[in-house]
C-alpha cells in the first residue's frame, strides 16, 4: 500500500515519504516494502 503519512522505517531507519510503497513486517510495524522480512506470496 502507499504511505498516507510520513514517518520513519524501523528496519532501515530511513524516512518513509508520503506515496511510497510500504508494508507490515513480521513484528506488525510499517516498513518500506523492500525492508520487509516477509516474502510476498504470489497468487
């Protein structure tokens, strides 16, 4: 999903900017899509 608010990625400590792709990690924290430790399942 796209970020609606700015913030900070707890995985890489980088900024999450509005409109960037984000997802939740295994600890239920919002992180950059590339920083997630959960593999995305393809249909």
